[in-house]
C-alpha cells in the first residue's frame, strides 16, 4: 500500500501518514459523495439549519485543537492559525 506523509515544515518531522486510494476506492468515494449530495439536496431547510448548527458547535469546541493541527501542518504560529479557524 502506498502512503503519503504530512510533514511539519518547521522541523521536517512526519506528523501523519495516510494511505493512497486505488482507482476502485477512488471511484467508490466519488459515487458516495454524489449520493451524499443528492441526499443533502433533498434535506429540508430546517434540518440543514440544525445540522449546520451542530457542526458549528463542534467546530467552536475544537477550535484550539484545529489551530494546533493547522499550525503544525503549515508552519504557522498557532495564533495565526486560530484566527483562520475562527473566521
């Protein structure tokens, strides 16, 4: 299995490795995303508002964790990454 690495540009350390997809896996992912789009398109506006609100709450609760990850992946100061996360 082929993998690719996420490298911290400030240290050269490997932060994570992820497997690449085979052609069949990629086609399956594309098909699932098309199905998700169709289901989302059929979702009522009230349900969309509720779902987006829940995602927004999760995002806010983990903003520092997300900023830490962005800071390491992009070599940015965490304060700058936090500003991007909180936009």
